[in-house]
């Protein structure tokens, strides 16, 4: 009885403390969720106190939403009564209910229009189509990602914020929280080296080293709320979001149909998926590092075509380099080369187009671009030779003129000396 009385007394004192309005209400006027924050920051359990240090920068707090906007309850009642479920209070939604919990607002177009008219309101519906959403719905899998996995509760920032978990620079690390964790992903029997491979790719280099935020990261290829691996038959469509010219050419090629029939994932068959390196001419043909040699043999069908396309590409590349080198030599010597250099850009364009035409897997398409480029490069090379010939002619003329001038000067000096001697003699 004594112990029960002591517990009752301590509880009463705690409730009176919580009900004291003076310091708490002042904070409520300044900060969304002020009453909740004032108490939670004093709690010893970090799970309950940690949100008080991050929520001020959360997009919801910035927009004026306090704790009750998500958790319900009555913030005006600073005591435990404000957290009465009868008042709509929910401390933490069940894992399976999180998409619907966030969707209460984010799926309401009328409500969201008040705060961000451009924000999509189909995230919950799209999530249901994702690998994560389907496993959650069909198997009750509590290891899959939900809204809070990628948008940390109480510290959600817009994607434009460099500190946001969904800023393009941070997306791969956010996904890797699960997908690079071997133990966590063990039940799913899928690779966990995606981040490691992506960090060796040209896309990562563009994103991180060159700070090109338009470069693709995980959600650009897999989707975000509707995340799923691209199917074999539409990998090309995914890559084609950026590489549209190559995608169109590939779609019309013989490989598009064959790869699908063989279960080979289009672009990724030659370029890989996560570790996509910068495409070079070495990928084409049958030499060392060439991807064509994985399927084709020298002197047989596709192998001959691949080797021929490589020869064509190399011929144009060599012609371009030769003309550019010659014009650079002329420019260094002081000759005016702006016009032929400008014309030579046409050969560079033809080289780019020829490399793109490789995706047709049609020698004639590559040859057409190469022939045009060779003509331009040949003309530029001829122009460079003419400039160097002119330079040599100028130098020869200068040398002859210099000799003549020196002879005249020597003759003049001799004549002056003769005149001086004649004058002394007389």
C-alpha cells in the first residue's frame, strides 16, 4: 500500500509538471509542435527525444505542420490526456499502414495543392505497384522499404536540399542502406554490389565528380515510388530516356528482337547495368575489350560485320586526328585556320553519328556517316597542307628577301668605305 501511494504521488507530480502552461505555451507560439517538443526533449529515451532536434528543419515544420498533423491528439492539452487515442492520437503507425498513413495527405490533390501544386499525388498508388509495395501487401514483408525508409520521419527535406536523403547526390546511398547490406538482403537472394559497381560508372563520375545532377542514379532507372527492376524487354526504353538516338536505332535492329527472345537485357548486354563505363571504340569489333567477341567469331557473319564497322570508325577517327593535327600545326605557326577548323567540326559530328549508327548493327548505316566524315576531313587536311605550303613559300620568300637585303647592305657598306678611302686619298 505504501509503495502504491508513493507511485501515485510521483505520477501526480509528473502530471502537474506536464500541465504547467507557462514555459510550454510560449514555445508553441514559435515552433510547430512546441508543446510536444518541450516534453519530448527531456525524455531519456533517444527514440522519443531525437526527433526534437531534427524536426525544425523538416519540410512539414517549415510549412507550419506540428506533431498533431501526423500523430493526432490534442496539443493544447500538454498532459498525457493530449495523447489519448480517443482524441485521435497515434504514437507510431503499424509498419504495414505507413503508406496509407502518409497518403492521408499526399494522396489528397485538393489538400496538397495548397502547399505544392506541382507535387504528384499518386505516390501511394504507384508504391502499390512496386516490388516493395507488392511484397508488403502480398506477404506482409516488414523488411521492405516504405515511405519512412527513404524519407526519414521528422527530418524530411525537399530533394533540392543537399542534405536531403533524396537529393540526387544522396539517392544511391539511401538505396544502399538496404541494398548494400548483405545480411539484410540475404532473404531475397539478389546482389548487394550495386552501389560498388555504380560508383565505378560514368554515371557516378558525372553525378559526383562533375556535379551533373541530371546524370542518372538509382531512381532514374528503377523508378522511385514504383521501384522495380527494368524487364528484359524494356531496358532499352529506360536507357532511351537519355540516349534516345541510340535507343531508336537499337529498337529497329535485329538485336532488339533476338536479345528479347534470348532473355538478354538489351543495352545492358553490351554496356552492363550499374557499372556502365564510358563507351569507347574498343567496345566494337573483335579485339581485346570488344563486347562483340562475346557472341561473334572472327570471319563469320556478325563477327565480320563488327570488324568492318570498327575499321570504318577507326578510318574516320584517324582522318579527323590527322587533319586536326595538321591544322593545329599551321595555327601554331601563325596561319589563319579558323575556317578549316570550323569545317572540320563536321567530321567530328559525322564520327559521333557513325558511332551512334553502330546501334543499328548495319554496316551500310555506319558507312554512310563515315563517308561523309572522310570527305570533310580530307578537305580539311588538304586545306592544312595548302596552308603549310603557303607557310613554306612565305618562309622561302622571306629567306631570299633577307639574303638580297643582306647583299644590298653589304654592297652599300663596301661602297661607303670606297668613298671614304677616295676622300682620304684626295
